[in-house]
């Protein structure tokens, strides 16, 4: 789906056509938008059980919050897919599907899912089902991606121990066992990483920075592009003081304990975590793909409910309205809305007027405040003479 694609979900009373015919009303909507500003597709919404007016007003408020929540969850799942696929947009777009088809195709052919959200149930119950579903999607994705990030962090740490510099990498395969004093009650070997720029200073002073450092015990084991690794022997009684003075001198003491078979054990651990990371990566990717599609479905059903509830509040009973999906772009959205305003401002009564040149004008802020109090303001905080919700699926 193009990042520049935007949608308007528009509901108008069937009375905009002379015969109150839905097909004619949809044709009128297409004419109002014009192909210059967008393409209109029919958007089918079933009839739901309607409660009291107070209940509808409350549900309109609930649905507005729920829609924002759905949009947020879809966005977070999209970010998770982006992370796990390392920002590869071609791969990401392949996984952003709804029922194994592009989101745009799903929108164009939208039909209410009567199996998951039975239309014969009260509106409040359907809203509750949708709330629980989007919360469940959010929690599942959050838990799985937290698990993946933890495993990935463990793997990165292990890989760093294999490939990092002498200050961070594992020393098990570097230090000869003959250089490490073991099973001594008095002596201890320290492995010290020294920046190459400080090696002369180290060799000149290491014997005197703490008591009971064995003279001439420093042996260079290896070097890399940044550091040199030395083995130094001290008496255990003064080991802590020696280590502390090394740190003060910007030399890095490395914790090291020789272990028979340690190199092989490290290799096995790395392979084990690699396998675990690949497994959790696959699980996270599959869940992200499924969750994104289910999140979009949930979101679009919430939008359909918003249109229904607002249409009842706007146009009254008996129900007779037509709903259309307008596909447009970010640049053309304002023009499409202006074109709709020009055609259907009369539905807003006193909230709209026309200037001397016949252009549509909105009434003063007092009218807008009244409309906002009545729950008839659009997503942008401006009153619209008809039901219209803007959204984009990225």
C-alpha cells in the first residue's frame, strides 16, 4: 500500500438522490468527489440493534477512543515488523496483509464479519468484543517481541564475546593454560588489557602500583588494533588493591577462570542461542504478520461501527444512508473534503452558509462549540455536515 494513500469513510443520507435509492446516492457521492480527487467504492455496513439515544452518544465516545487504540496497535505491530525485518520495505509490505491479501483489496471488498461480530448482538456487546480483541493482539505481540529482543540481546552479547576487542571478547581461546596459576594458596594471575598507547607506562609502573606484585611477571599474550593483553602475577592478599589501581590507571582487569573444555562449551552455547534466536524470530514474524492483519480488520470494523452510530445520530430513524470508501492521497484529501462540503453543506443546516461568491462557509465558533458538545465534530475538531472519517493504513 502506498504511503501516500489516504481514505475517507463517508456516510450520506439516501435522500441525496431523488428516489432515495442507494445506488443513485452512491453515484451522487462519486460525482461530488470527482475522479480528480479520489475514487469511491461502496462500503457495506449492516444494521445493528439500536439502544437509547444516551447509549448511542456514549458508544460514539467509546468508539472514538477504541479507534485511536486500534490505530496505535496496528502502528506498533508495523514497527515490530520493521524491526524484525531490519527495515526492508519490500519484505515488510509482503507481510502486511489482511486475510492474505493487500489491505487496500480488503477495504475495497469489505464485508462485516458476521461470524466474529454477530450483527444481531447489542452494540455494546460488539464494542466489548472488539476492545478485548485489540487488547489481546497488543499483549500477544508485546510478549513475543519482548522474548525475541531478550534472545537477540543474549546472542549479541555472545557474538560480541567472540568477535569484540580484547576488552570485551572471551579470552578462553586466547590465554594459554600454562600462563594461569591455579590451585595456589598465595599467588594469583591477573589478565590486564592495556591500550596500546599506554603499554610503555604499564611496563614501567605495574610492579609498583600495589604491594607484592611479582617483579617481571608481566607477559604479553596478544594484541589487537586497540589493546595489548598481559598476564601479571600478584600475591592474593593484595589482589584487590592491584585491580583497583589498574582501573585508576585506565587499564582493564579481565575476570578469567580457566576451565577445561571451556572453549568447546562456549561454542555449544553460541550455537544453542543462535538456534533459539532463529526459532523465536520465526515465531515473532508469523505472529506480527497475523497480528497486523487482525489489527487492521478490528480497526476497520470499529470504523464501520463509528459510521453507523454517527449516521443514526445525524440522520435519525428510519435508517436509510449510504456509505462509501473514498481512496485519495494526502495532497488531495483537503480538496476532496471541500468538494463534498460544496455538495452537501445543506445537510448541516445553520452550521453552513455561502459567501457572496457562492462559496461554502462555516458558521461562527459558537455553532461549532454547540456541535462539539452534541458529539458531531469530525476527527480534526471541525464540524462536518455529513459523517466522514479520515484514516490511512501504513
